[in-house]
């Protein structure tokens, strides 16, 4: 049997967001380090500023 962190309680909306964000960050870090040797180098202008999107109105 497997119980979640909150077992039979419903803590309310958004209570699990912190855990999800932390795990997603860890997965992203792992992927970045494990895939880095296989990715081509970035172009010289990769850090250039992205042009601003004009605002309506």
C-alpha cells in the first residue's frame, strides 16, 4: 500500500506545488548535466537580449 504525503487529508489547492517545483528543478538540472556533452555549442549571440513585445493600447 502506498500513501501520499497528506494521506486521507485534503490540504487545499496548491499545497503540493512546492514539491512539484523542487522535483522539476532537480530533473532539469539532471537533464542539463547529462545531455550537455551531446548538445552542440550555442551560437555567439545566444545571450543577446530578446526584443520587447509591443503592448496593445
